[in-house]
């Protein structure tokens, strides 16, 4: 009796975790450069002093969907999107190097080029710093040119180049902050083959219909687990009554 109750209880709790993963994907359906998380469940035997006597369900995140999202034209000079494969290198809050596809860039009051989330964008020698300028342009190879304040329209100067990288598949992992990092924690060298598209942003690769369908399926499974727990409780109560009569 307790075995069925334990299995249904573990299944219900893991269903809630799976719902959380799909809910997070759905909440980021409009987030620039977001990569959806996969979710799967598998059976896990309960080991003890002897042979395993029961199995419970375990929800896990096997990886991240790295497929590209659709490009959305904005016409803004500081909006960039990766053309094909590759990543933009940024400085994470802990000072380490991380990677993102979110290319909505801004220049703060100190002249530091940052993402929309406030992370400094990395160049050839660390975070990119720009002097006061009337115009800033980003080339397809990540090269940043600017026109200083008061200069003629045809006077442009190159100041730095955005670090673009292209890691091998399976060598990166997604952190809780949504940034990608190398499994070994080491920074990647810049890759000149990665190019940008200026005036565009890459949308999320989340399919809202698929996420909603998965959440509905998990909700039905949760209801089934709850029904199994109620059935186990009713069977236990009936057994207790029969024992009292005997």
C-alpha cells in the first residue's frame, strides 16, 4: 500500500518541477536571445541496505535548445544579432566570461558598452569603453567605429571589436542567470568567422504552443497522481476497517 502512495507522491512532486521548467520557457517567449530548456523524466531506483524495492520519478534538465530564433528588424544602430552560429562574449557579475545571443546593446554614462541586462560587452582587451560620440556603428565582424562629438560626418575612427566566439556543440552549459558558459570554465578565443547583422535582434526560440501543450499534459498527469494517492488512502482505510472487524 505504501509503495503505491510513495510512487504517486514522487510523481506528483516531479510533475510540479517539470511544470516550472515549461513555465519559465513560456515566460521568456518574448525575451531577446532566450534559449529554451529541455525537460525529461526518468525512473530512479531507491537504494538502501539491500536490493532496491521501489522506484520513483525524477525530473531533470538534460540540456538547452541552441537552435536559432527568428530575426526581428529594429533599425537601431546598437541592436545586433548573430548571423548563424556563434555567441557574444560578456562579463558576468562574478567577473567571469559568459556568452549570450541577446544583442540589444546600450552605452552607459561611463561609456561602457552593455547588454540590455547591464552586462559589459567584451572586446579585444576586456569590457569595451567608448568616448563621447555623436554616432556609433557596429560592423558585421563586430568592429565598432564612432564619430567623436563635433567631428565632420565623414570622420570615423575604429575603437574596438566585439568578441564573438563559436564553441563546439556540447561544450557549453546554461547557468541559472540564463548565460552560457564553457563546461571547463575557460574563456574561448575570438572567432573571425562569426558575423553580426546590425539593426536586428534575435527573438526567443520558445514555441508557445508546444510549451502550453506540455503544461496541459503535465497537469493531467498531476491530477492522475493525486487520484492515485486518494485511492491508496481509501484502500488503507478499508483495510483498517476489515482488521477491526476481524
